[in-house]
C-alpha cells in the first residue's frame, strides 16, 4: 500500500544543506506493523512526515495506495491525511479548547464519516469513559495520548503513523498505551508505522528498520 | 420631487398626473363646463374666464427673413385655476404660465415663466386687450383684435412682432363649441388665422427683420380631454391660395378622435367631425429621448387635401416644465404651403 | 464546520480574550462613528440652512435704508424682465416659541430655494399656494397650532426653528404685505435694461452660508482627527488580541493541518472568524457610537453656535448609511489589524515547532528599524510644522508627530532599560530588567496606545488651558466698562444714553455696520475717542499714535483674524466701503469671534454706512453704584432680559461660552484615554498568562510569589512612568502645533503657550492609578497562584 523508493531529503541550515535521508526505500503492506528506530536526529520524524505528505522531498517517490503522494496538491494531501492516514504525535497535539469527546470525533467529522457508536465503542476500549466532557489539560499524559490515538482511529485510517507516541509518558503508562494502540490498530487491519528510539518498544513489531546516516538498515 | 413637477402640479392643480397629458383629463369639480348654447361675445371673451379650469392665448407665426431664411414663433399664455375665482393678493386663485418658442432651421429657442395672478405680475385684461406675464406681452386693438403687438424674451433670444388681421375671427365646431371626444368633452374655441406679421427677432448672432403669417387660438375649458386620451396632434395650415385648415387628432387608447375646420380665404368656415380628417405619421425620430413623429400625411378627402408635412427643425422640442413638440412646418402634395404643428403626450 | 467549531471553541474557553477584542473594537468603532455621526448631523444642518435660506444663495436686492420692499416694486421689476423672486421674513410667536417664518414664491424662486424632498406628494403643491396653506418645519418640532393655522408638515430639509411656507401664507401669518428682500436669479435674460435705471434697491452679495461652512470645516476636521486618533488607539487593542489568539492557536492550526484540513480551508475559516467578530463588535460599536454622538451633540451644537453662529439641531437622526459605514470601518480596521497575524500564518512552515513563540517576540533589529521610521516621521513632522500655513499641513504634522513618537517609544524604553541596568548589581535586579526587556515587545503596542492618549491629553489640555488663560486676560482688558446696554431700537438707545450721561463718567456708544472686507463678511465698529480705549484696548501691534489716527480719520484698527486672513500689516490700506479706504494703525486681539472686524471713528462710520446698528452702549460708571444705575435704567426703560449687563455677568457669559466650546474636545479626550487604559489592561492580562514559564524558574530558585507580584506591579508602574515622561514633550509639541498652526488657520488667532505642570502631574497620577488597576489583577493572580500550577510549567515543558 505504501512504497517508498530512493527518497532523499536535505535540510537547509546555516552551514549549508544537511542531508537527512539519502535514498531511503521502504515498502509497507496492509496490516504490517513496522518499527522505525534510530538515534535522536537520525531523520525518523522527517521520514514519517514525508509519509504523511506533511513535507516535500528533494528526490525519490512515495506511492500510497496508488497515488504519488509527493506530486499531490496541498488540498489533495490533506484529503489523504484526513481519510486514510492517521497521525499520533509525541506531544499528543490535542485541541486544548475542545473536550475529550469533541477531540475524539474531530478527525472523523473532518473526513465526513462520523459514527457516534464507533466513538462510544472506542471511548470504552481506550478507558476514557466518564472523561468525555473534560478538557485535555485536565487529563494525565497517558489519557491524553489515548485520546489522540482514538482521534486517529475513529476516522478508520488505512495507515497509522506514530512518532514517539510514548516519548512524553513514564514507562509503565507508555507500555500500556503502546499495547492498546497496537491492539486497536491490528483490529482495524490498518498498517502501523512507529518511530521510536527505544529498541525495547520496537520488539513488539513485526518488522523493524533502523535509520542511520540517512540510510535504512533492516534488522 | 423636483421643481418642475412641483410647478407642473401647481399649474394644473390636480391630484393625478398620470391621467392624460399634463393632467388635462380630470374631473371638473366646482368649475363651469363649456355650454353649446353659449354666445361668444367680444371684447369680454378675449379676457380670462376664471370659472373655467384652463384657458390659453396661443399665437403661432411662420416667418421669413429677407434672405429667405424661415422661422417660427410661438407665444402662449396658459391660465390654470386653483379655484374658480380671480382675487387680489398672493393667493388670488389663478396661476399663469408663459411659453415662448423661436425656431430656426438649426436651433429651437424656448423659455418659460410662472406667475400667480392677483398681484399684477401676470393676467389678462379684455379691454383694452392685454395678456401678460412679466415682460412678455400680447396687446390688441379693436373689437376683433385686428391689431396685435407681441413680445417675449428668453435667456438668449427675444422677439417683437406687429400683427394685422386680413380677415375675420372664425369659430370652430358649432359656433365656437368644439367637441374633443366621442364622450362629448368640449371647449370654447375661436381663432384669428389671418394675421400678417412684421417685426424683429433678436438672436445671439443679431437682429433679424421678418415678415410672415400669424394665427391666434383662443380656447378655454374645464375638462377638454377624455380620461383615456393621452395627447394630441394639432395642425394649422396656410395654403398658398389663402385658404386655411385647422385640424387635430386626439389620441385615445385605441382610436384617434379627429376634428377639422376648413376656412375659405374670405373666412367662411366648414367644420368636419370625427373621422373626416385623416392623419398618419410617416416618419419618427428620437428627440430628447422620446420617439416623436416628424413627418405626417394629412388627408381631408372632402376638400381633396392629401399632403405630406416636413418640419423646419425636427428638434423643435419645448423642453420645459411639461414637454411637447411645437414648430413650423411646410407641406406639399395636393396643396402647398406652410403651417404650425403641435404634438403633445409623447 | 468542524474547523469553524474548533476555532470558535478557543473563544469559548477564553471569554476574557474575546471580550477584550470585542470591547476594543467596539470602543474604537464607537468613537470613530460617533464623531462621524456628529459631523454628518452638522453637515445636514448646514445644508438645510443653506437650502432654506437659500433664498440667500444668490445675490439679493435689498432696500438701501433697510426698509421693507412694497410688492409693487417687485412686480415692476418682473414686468421689466428681471428675474427676481420675493421673500418675506418675519418672526411669529406660537405656543411660547418664536419662529422664524420665511415665505417664498415657488413659482419664481431659483432652484434650491425650496429644499429637495420638501414636497412628498404632488397634492401638497397646489395646497402650498392655497388657503390655509402649508408650513414646513423640522421634525419633532411641530408646534401646537390654532385651528385656522396652515397644515404643518415636518421635513428633514428644514432647519430647526424655521417655518418655510408660501409667501401668501407668510403674508397672512405675519399680517403684512411687504417683502424683506428679492432674490436675484443667477442668470438673467439678455438685453434687459440696467437695474439701476429701474429701482433704487441695492444688490447684496449672498449671505454667508459658504462662509459658515468654511469656518466650521476646521472644527469638523478637528473632531475627525480626534475620532481617528481614538480609532487608531482602539485598533492597537484589536491588533494585540488577534495576534495573541493566533499565536496561542498555532499548535491547533498545525494539528488541524496534520489531521487533514487543507491550508486554504483553514485560512478561509480564520478570515470568516475574524470578519464575524468584527461585524458583531462593529455593530455594538455603531450602537455605542450613536449613544456617544447623541450625548455629545447638544454640546457640539452649542459650540458651533457660540463660535460660528451655526444652527445645529440638538437631536441626532439615525442614518443607515452611516451605520453601514461604521460597520465597514470596523471590518476594515480588523482586517488591517490582523494582516500581520495572517501573514505569519501563511509564511509559517507546516512543521515549525508547534510551541507558541514568545508572543510577538521581536528582534532588536526590528525595534531599531521601527525607531528609525519613528525618527524620520518626527523630522517630517517638524518640517511640516515649519512650513505651516494650512489646516491640512497642521494636521499632517500632528499625525506624523504622534505616529513617529509612538513608533520610537519601544526603542527609547529599551535604551532606558539598558541605562538602568548599569548600576544594578543584584541577580534579582538583573533578572527583572532582562525579563522586562523580554516583556517589552508584548507590551509595546499597549504602551504606544497609552503614549498617544497621554500626549493628546497633554497637548489638548495645554492648548485649551493656554487659550482660556489668554481669553480671561483679554476679557479683563476688553471689558473695562462697568455697564453694557443693548436697547430695543436706536431711539431708546439715545434716550438711555441721555438719561445716564449725567450720572456716569463716560458714555461709549457702540455703533456697527456689516460689510465685506476682501470678499469676506466683516463688522465695522464706530467708537468715540475715550481714555478707556487708549488705556485698555488689547493691541497686539500698533503705530505710535493709533487712537489719534482713529480720531482724526487717518487710520483704522483691525482685529487679528482679519490681519492674518488677509495678510495685513500696519500701514496696509483696507477698503471698508467703495468710498472708504484707510491704512491700518493697529491690530488688536479678538477671541471668540471668527469674523473680521475693523474700528473707525463713530462719525466716519455714520457718514460712510447709512445702515448702522447703534443700539448698543457701554458706560464707565466712575464712582456711581452700578447696581443702582442698572435698577434705575430698568425702572425707566423697557428692556428685555439680558439686554442690560454689568461687567461681571458679561465676563461670566463670555467664559461660559468659552468653556462650552471646548467641552466636546474634553469629552473625547477622556474617552481616548479610557480606551488606552483598557488596551494596557488587556495586554497585561494576556501577558500574565503567557509569562508563567518565565516566572516559574525564578520562583523555583527561591523568590516568594509576593515578591514576584510586587515586582510585576512596580515594573508596570515604572514603564508607564517612562511612557508619561516621553509623552510630555510629545504633548507639548502637539500643543504648540495646535496653537501655532491649527488655531491660526481654524480661528484666525495665535495664542501664547502656557504650561500647566499641575495638570500634567495629575495626568501622571491618573495614568499610574489606571495602570495600577491594570497591573494589580495579573499580580494578584500571580500571588494566589497555587504552586502546583507553577510546577506544571516544568512537567509540561517539552
């Protein structure tokens, strides 16, 4: 469903362009779970952003479900994101002025497939029952991240991209959230790609790739 | 509401401007109405009839300069009654309106004056005959107004004419009772069509000495138009042999009511009723934003008349408080000659 | 819709911020549109006056001896071909009010003599000429009329206090049949006999409606400038609160885009949001503006009447066009204020750090650049002030001065902080100053607004104060006589003078005639030679023996307005009348009167002007008891209320008129200051929330919250004090421009500038008080902040 070939990406810095990705190729199939590991600054997040169509590359190609992601317009990429790709961030990125219930429903409503029953089911599964009317700042970090996962999953994405989703959580909470995300994503049959610097977390994934010096190493 | 409409409303003193040209087709409450048995007597009837709603002293003249240039002159004093009396003072009950026109082949000069009666600024005296508004004046001598002097002044023109009658006063319709519609609306109407004219036209380019023929119309009524009549086309024609023809068509919604008076050179009059005079507009032109006929075919089969008219100046539009076409014409066909044409309600 | 809901949820969670924005915009719109409403009302009144007096728009024919004109004279002119129209004017007492009745002849009046729209229906027209006739009056003023009175019709086109009617109706109401004057239609037919061969009536140039609008233009420009200043101050608030709302929501914008909202839709939604808020706040502002205008209008009407003799209706009409314009300016102002925020959003990369940037954090370079622009504007302002010579240049100079000073302010404060830093040794002190510098960009807009308001306040109060001081001193000089009497007519005036002459030290008849000097209306006074004038009359410039020149008819005196307007100097020759031209012997100051004046000897006045008003006299009472004299005159002569005044009450009247004249200016001044205070409050409140991350580490390092709160308060007061210090010279410069350029153009006189340190100190007090209130709230909040909240800063940070 997702094919990346020879992807190249540089960042412009004060000292001139710094290459981050130097010809990365990767393929993700439906239902795949893939851990993307690497040191901080190795380009994991950049790769995820490119997969989500949030950024542009200098070379290479990303094909998602038959579409050449990099050649799409901003509006078309936005459409892909809201209906077929889900993003989970390290900082949760909830909308602080919306309640838990509103945050959960947000992406599904944007995608035009809001289903209250599905939201209710997910709320239960995520252990957020009773917290629907709270605002994000009234939740713990683990609860916030579960809301973010729920927001992504209610829209029914085909691919979930998670960027250090437990990076802001203590280990126990992180593990619990991780397990829950893994379980729920697998249930929907969507593919899951997670960037993490933790080898321990990467253990649970079917495939693992390591990003070093802008190149992928398969383990 | 603009000043023109205000003045017009004052002048015609009516409630509905939508009815007929200048509101002539309205009810005549409180005012006298024309009487077929009325004997027109002079000099009294040269003067004003304040118990009738409207009245006019109307003189048109076709003139010629020594170099052959043709001119036309119009001098009109309208009287409109606010109430059927004439009193002294600012609210004397009568409002007067003067219209003056001077037509050359190139230019149509026109001017207008409003004044109330009762303070000496405008009015009509029967004996000695004087009709005046401001410095405009028509003075007459003799029981039958054999002599007239005429003066009017606009912003950029004036004229000063002397008129002498070559024939008698004539009466239209039945002894001056002139029917205006099949429903019987009528007016009192007499004319002096036999004036010879000499005088001076003052134009921006200088004075012009002129001679020609003049025609005075006197008419008064309280409701001369039927409610559905929206305007009229009126001719006064002078044939080369000395005969005269007055004819008009009153345009109703569907039909045109016509009337004519044939005047022999000696003043013998033959009236013709509705339908005997035929008028057909041959050519239309856009003047001041309106479609106006500029050439007519006029037929009076009883007299073998079948002529086509041509205006001296198609733009003889009296663009004043109420607007109409009035100017000199010439005609040819079965007869030749000159005359005046008035077209209202366009 | 989810996008809009998400955007609006921000305001639901931050109602205070929304209130600030709406209130700021509403206030700005209110002051702007309030001033517009006042100006529009005044303009309408002038137009009405011009069109009804309109009879006076063209030249007039008047009787040379001021007598009424017989109708026969009118008729004979018409019969000679001259296009003239009769006008009958008079006064009519009806249900306790005196009405000015103007009768016109619609049949002959020139266009414009009857106000447009006066006749609603064609039926009115014949009724207008008939009996009982129609009279038109201004709305809401229809008197209770007797049964046989003409029908009363109200019309917007009629000036208050006026009855416009047909001349026939006027003749019946005034029980008269003579005419006041004839209007000459502007274009006359060719070839008329000369007027002088027909009548001895005199041609008179049109009465002064144009003069009125010329004089009042400056007043309205003044108001407009104030309205604009208030609007600009208000927009600072709008700019600040919209900027804050955008910055705070940056992470949300990013999240929305990440989960699939196209950028274009986000921008559209934001534009919609901003416009909607502008419309709501604008509507509130327009309503508020109407209320302000309605409240101020009576004062404005008083001012215009006092200064220029203009009649303005004291009630405000609601005009939909005005309301729409008010809304439009609100929306436009909001767009302009939010342009910068939109620009940041558009140029922000999608993946920029989602952390809110330190709000409006600006580089030192930007501050320097802004200060540079400010300095250039100040130079331009000074150059313009140097050129002077017109009202527009005066106001441009003022604008450049105020904007330049405002732009320069942040840079100056930075410099002040840097200087303050040097002697400081304590770590806490250093932190406070460093923190203040960091705080500055967020506060600078509010401070600029405050600077504008303070400077305007200082400037205007200095101008008004200087004016009042000069005016009072001038009154003392000018009103030397102890008793002033205006008689009903000249016979009575003579009788009073004869009666009092044996009892007083000297009798000073005041005779005057109206004329035009240099084409503008002016009054010529005739005086007797008396020591009173020689000793007290307030001369600005003079030859050695002005009063001798005046007495022997070899010179005249003119007032300052006339001298400035016509560029006259001592010795220049002035033509008062075709038969009278004299050199200027002295120029005297003359306040509270916009028109030109000249003084000649009484005898010369009488010889030259047949039509003089000699009803007034002043009396030097010497040792006599003024009150006893007053009573004796009142007992003997029939004098209306207010026609006999002693010196003290005459002065009181003059000062009251003066104070009323500047009441509107004062009110607008206070309102502008209030808006600026509000801007400061709004900025401090929003900053307080954002500053926790800066304050928390200091608290963690061992400072008490109480000390932190105190520091906040003192720091705010310090910054406000610095702003006031900078506002002081700006305000004085403003006052100078007002006195030396604007007043000279608007009124025709130049006044010496006086300083009022006590007033300025009081203003500082007010500013401190309001900023204490503004700073107290955030400081209090900091004091009460649960430590957990401060701790959260650390746990939430990255």
